[in-house]
């Protein structure tokens, strides 16, 4: 069942990349970024309280749309557009380094926490 949920999420990412990129060009990246972040906040909290599987899949699909394409891609492009061309390399690396740091932090927690049930 987990692979189905991940597949549905990635379909949402694909759908969001196709639709929200054009929408961001038309109405503005900042608008799409802010609305995507707000929607992602409510859907991300709400997905924890969904009691049945089909609704969970629908919300995961919507999270894929607004999370990856709306918040992440629009945020990255907006960041690159706001800085000067001489600082784009440093800014892009810094933007991505935050995600790498988060992954390393989770891996560190996994090494320190010995009871596997805490991860589920």
C-alpha cells in the first residue's frame, strides 16, 4: 500500500510541475508560492487525521501538486530571480544545502534512536 501512496504522490508532483509552472508565469511566482505553502500546511496536518485510504491518496496527490511544484520549484526560481547574477551560484547551493542538512539530521536521529518503533 505504501508504494501506491508514493506513486500517487509522484503523479501529483508531475501534475503540479506541468500546471503550476505555467500558472506561476501568468499570475506570479510569489502568489503561487504563498498559496502553495498555505495549502501545503493545511493538507500536511490534515493528512495525519484521515481515517480511510482513498481520501488519504487524494490528499497525498494534492500534497504532491502544491508541495513539490508549488512550494519547492516556485521558491527556488523566485530565489534565483531575486539575487543578482553574480550571487546565483552561492544562493543556489545554499538553497539546496538546507535540504541536504535536513536529510543528514534525520540520518543522525536514526543512528541515535535505537527503538525502531519511534520511526513509524
